C-alpha cells in the first residue's frame, strides 16, 4: 500500500471489525494547528503523528489520560476534549472561579474551587483557599479509591493535613448543577479530559461477553456492544453527529492573559480515497472515496494548540488489506463546493505519474551518470583554463617533475625539522619508538608503517590521530594510552592490553583483538567493523555509539559496559557476556549467538529484529521497554523477571522460552511461536497474542487483563488462576 498525501496532515491505518462479520479498514488523519486569539486557527509547523494514549508527564503510573489514543476503529459522535488550567481573571487570588469550553453549539461550564475539606465535627465545608491557577485534571474532581467512575479523585477518602489532623478533601472541580452539599453527594466527575477506558462510564458500553457471544460473534464485539465506548469525552462534550470544521471556539478563564479567548476552526474538509482491487484477485483497480468525519477535537490550551482528527471506515476482504494499492489524501476549503470524485481521480493519476517519474530520475543508469560527470569535468577544466589565461598564466595539463635542486632543497628542509625519516621513505623503527617512549615524546598523527612492535610497553603514550599501517601490535601494552581518532585498521592486536585507553573515535576496522583487554576503555564512537574480538575483555568499557557490525565477539566479556546506541548488527555473539551492560537504543539486528548472556542489562528500545538468532540466551532481569524483537529466533531463551513494557515480539520464535514473573504490559506477540513457553505469574496487561501459537504455553497465575488472542492457536494452553478479565477468553481460568 502506497500513501499519496497531498496535505500536511499525518495518516495512519487501523484494521478492525466494525461491521459484523466483515473486516474493516479505518483511515485516521490527524491535523495540528495553532490557535489564534480572535482569528482562525492556522496550520502548525510541526504535525503530530497519530499516537496511543498519552498520560500526564508526572503520571508515572499512567492512571489518567491527557490525550486519548487516536487509534479508535469508529466513533459514533464527536469528542470535544481539552487539557488546560483554570486561571483566575487577572491572576487575582480567588476562592472560586468559573471556566467555560464551547465549540459551536456545544458548551460545558465548570466551577473551580480552591482547596477545601469537610469539617468532621460540624459536617460543614471549609472555606476554599484562594488560588490563581488550578489544573483541570480528574485528580481534582470527585472520586477516590473504589469509585468506579474516578478512582483517582477526591471527596471520599480521608487524608492527613499538614497540622497532623485528618480530613476528607473535597474536589476542586464541579459541575454547576451538581455541587456537593453533603457527605452523601455523589456528583459526576467534572472535567474536559478523556475518561479512562477502564472507568465505569465507558466500561458499561462494552456489552455482554458470554457463551452466546463466544459461539456466535467471537472475535467480533458482542451484539450489544455500544460504539460510544470509543468516545472518550464526558457526556456534555460529545457532539451528536460530527463537527463541520468551521465552528467557533470560546474559552473562558482558560488562558492566563486572555479571560475570554475566542478563535475558530480552520474550515477544512479532508477527503480520503482508496485505489483498490475489487472482486478477489481481479487486476481491475477501483477509485473509491472513504467518507471522513471530523470526530475528535482536542485543545492544549496552555500551549494554544489544536488537534483535529478525521476518521473514515470501509470494509476490506481480510486483515492484510492487500487489495488496497494506494491511499490518496487531499483537503478542501469548506467555503468551496466539494470537487467531484472523477476530478480527484485525475489528480491522483497525475500525482502517481509524477512520483514514478521522480523515482526514475533518481536512478539514472550508471553509464549515463558517468558520462554526465566526465562532461562536467571537461567543462570545469575549460572554464579554469580560460580564467588562468585571463590572469596571464598558461595552464598545463600535467605538472612537471621536480628538478634536482628542488628535491635537494626539500631534503634540507625536512632534515631541519627532523623529518628526514619520512623523506627516506622509512617509517619509525622499533628502536626509535622505544627511545621516544622513554623520553615521553608524543606520537600524535605520526605514521607507523611495516613495523613489528609486538610486546612493547607503550603504556600512557600519546598516539592520537596516529596511523598504524601493517604494524604488528600483538601483546602490546597500551594501558592508559591516548588513541583518540587513531587508525588501526587491519592491525594485529591479539593479546594486547588496552585497559583504560582513550580510543574515542578510533578506527579498528578489520583488526584482530582476539583475547585483548579493553577493560574500562573509552571507546565512544569507535569503529570495530568486522573486527575479531573473540575472548576479548570490554568490562566497564564506555562504547556509546560504537560500531561493531559483523564483528566476532564470541566469548567476549562485556560486563557492565556502556553500549548506548551501539551497533552490533550481524555480529557473532556466541557465549558473549553482557551482564549488567547498557544497550539502550542499541542494535543487534541480524546478529547471532548461542548461549548469549545479557542478564540484568538495560535493553530499552533495543532493536533485535531482522533475523537475529539468540538460542538459549539469558535475558533474565533485563529492562527492555519498547524493545523490538520482531522475527527473532529466541528458542529456549530466558526472560524471567524481565521488565519489558511495550516490547514487540511479533513473529518471533519463542519455543520453550522462560518468561517466569516477567512484566510485559502491552507487549506484542502477534504471530509469535510460544510453543511450550513458560509464562507463569507474568504481567501481560493488554498484551497482544493475535495469531500466536500458544500450544502448551503455561499462563498460570498471570495477569492477562485486556489481552487480545484473536486467531491464536491454543491447544493445551494452561490458564490456571490466570486473570482473563476483559479478554474474549474470560471464564477459561482453572
């Protein structure tokens, strides 16, 4: 599928099952705008990509949602949402203040109070403490522990005050018609932020997941599923139908400098077309429009940002949506009559032809390119010759050989500056190196050529920028030396000691470092491409952004090293030991290694896909949030006690893998093979196992709340004491 986007907006597809019993294809188009006080919102320079739920920056437990996921299959109404702060007029301290959020004809007003609480003895409400700013979050609305509509709010549970006494703090944010008047008051949680999908307001719309559903509708939603579940806005801010796109906006007491802030939507109509095959494997392509609805408006009032999301749904043949060849996205002004589909089809064909022509232009034939370069060189030479003649200089095609007098003068100059060895064509000798090392002279940027320096003591030497050409450095002592930006390509450093060396940005391409000791070395941005590092020691080395592609690290000791952003692509890692090392944002794509040990490593955002193979590897205790293992061979690997929220194991081979007590919230195992894997006591909250092979997999006592098992093979799967609530397998525990 190819995307031809003629707008500045961002596009994302989403496959689902909106219309029973068909598959659905949801087109999501997201636009980001800057609010203009007193004017119309304008396109932002940075267009935000469709994203999942985004919590508040200080909400590490992700108890609330600041921005609701864009990936909703369908919304029957428009959501009007806002993140912001109540600012008192003129920032004058007040005990209470009103805020208003209005979009077109939809409006919601809140009353915001300063901090207050119940007087336990008198049963009265304390006077609100004056405030100038109050963030509009559900932590400040009615609720509390055990309250199904807002378990993070206030108004139910006691808390201890600074003076040591206890009291029940009251909510700061309320609806004008539902003000708290007694301890028995139970108002709706007031706000403009998205309601969490696990709260009662939305959970009540999920429908009935019972035996009839399993027999008749699974894996589609139940017949009584209410699609309003996908709407996240509080009821008053859900628009019946959808937005037009040119509505007026009004914000009262939501900006520190503008009490009554007015703006307007940009007045755009977004249209989306699919060019797809109809009728099975037919070669005929049909150009169809997907009706788009503006169903989400979100405002970040403190940043004066506006996000609009258009969404459209169409049926497809299967979840692979292979019949769709192209997606064509355009926009129009609402002040103009919509253009006919046929005209947009002509524009699509023109855009497609232009793209194909541009691609062809970027790939010229080699002979043509060479001819163009030669012609350019000839023209440049002609221009240069013309300029030289104009300056009274006769150009020559080739420089003459230097005279004997010139060569003798050059020799005298080199001797004067101590460079006669270079003139003689001789590199430094072994004895010269020994002598100069004893005198503590620097070798910075010098050339070492055709030398045998094996076994020498070069500790603490300054070799920054030096060139080592065909030099034998076997068993050399380089401890504490400076090798910054040194060139050691194809050098034999087997058995050498380079402890605590500074080799930042050094080049070891193709070098032999078998059994070498680089413990505690500084190797940031160094290159070890195709190097032999088997049995080498890199313990506690600092090798951030180092390049180890195609290197042999068999049996190497890399414990507690820093390899942040390093590239180990296609390297050999048999029995390599990375225990306690940091490989944040590193890559091991295409690498292979049996019995690899990465125990207790930091693998956050590690890239381990593209056919990497780590059979029987030890990843126990690792931290690997958002790491990628797509298609990896991890048969028999040990991930016990790993913390890997959001990790992607799609299509990975995980037969007999051990995930005992691992925390893998929202991890993806789509199409993975977990035959006979040990997945006991895991946290797999909202994990995805679509089309996975779970034959003989043991999920005993694991938390699988909200996990997805669509199309998974589950022969002999063990669910004893597993939490399967909010899954389509609820009731299988035991």
